[in-house]
C-alpha cells in the first residue's frame, strides 16, 4: 500500500541538503511507534541471512532549485512524498501519526496538508511501471589485490534483471511464506535512456537508475514489486515504483 503526503512549511521554502535521503528515512522512523521503528531498523524481516525492512519512499516532488556550491536544495510551495510498504502495521500506524504530529525532516516539522492511501492494482500477469526513486542493483567484487569494490548495474546490464528477481523473490517469500513456489518473473527496460542518480548516504556513494519498466510474471511478484519496491537499499529511499 502507498501513502501520498502533501507537505508544506510555515517558512517560504523548505531547505535540505542535496543528499536528503537519510533525513527522510529518519523522519519515517521518528513517526513510527518507537518499538516498531527499533525492530525495523535493528532487525527487520529476515530470510536467507538478509534483512528487509519492507518499506521504501519516493524522491520529493515539487518546485525546487539546487545550489551545488553550498550543497543544498530548496523546495518552494507544497512538496509530495510517497511511501510504500506491504506491512499493514507500518501503513496504519504511520498514517495516524502523520495527521497528529506532522512530518519531521531534520530540524523542520512540516505540515501534512493532504494524505491519500492507495492500493496499487495488478491486473493480469504484466504491468508497466515508472520509478519514483532510483532502482539500485549491485555486485560486490574484488580487485587483483583482493580489495573489495561495488559494481552498480545499469538496467541494460545482463545482471540487472537477475539481481532484481532474486531480491523480489526473497521479499515475496517473507510475505507469502518461505515454502511457497512462484511463477516466472521478468523485468524489461523500456527505452534507451535511464537517468543515473548518485546519492551519498553516511559517506557511502550509492548509484541507482530511474526510468520505465515492464514487469511480467506471477501476479504475487508484481504485487510485491509495487508494495515492497524493486532492487536493494529500499529503506534508504530506492526502488519505489508505480503503475503507469
């Protein structure tokens, strides 16, 4: 399920660092019940020795200007933020608290002027989606001297679709049961241009790609993609998609 928030400030603009993902994530955790937030942050839902908080969020959308020299972005007027999760406790609790307390981003508390909830629909075994935040896929490799490095994959790379599918299957097994068998899944890039985004999160550089994709396969996997996002690092604000 998705929550769409319309946020405003009592000031004439909302000023954030260009790399603001960490502030949005912190605001989400701050909004949740403290014990549930601690569970998601420290433990999350686990399978195959991997942790999945099972939520993601979009970029902020609105009128803005960027000052690269000082490293900040200013939004003017209302901004829109979308948050997604397949976990009912997450969506229900967050919706109530947003209306009561507003939304904290850094040292600013923004007013929630509007809130909409949406259940993304999946009809049949295919759907076309657009990214609301970049999709991240990567491999950890080694140099000749055995130093590790991270290789981020472009949507046209041969490993991109396999990594997305493996990640999605793990999320679906958490939601539907570890022993459940699923049908096939494919993710097909649409077009030739995919925008690369480079985000710095706690001194780590993360690369992701935005664009349009066709998802084909088991309807439960398509539903999981829309509710729990695609690719890695979803709780840092990556991989949220929506139907076109």
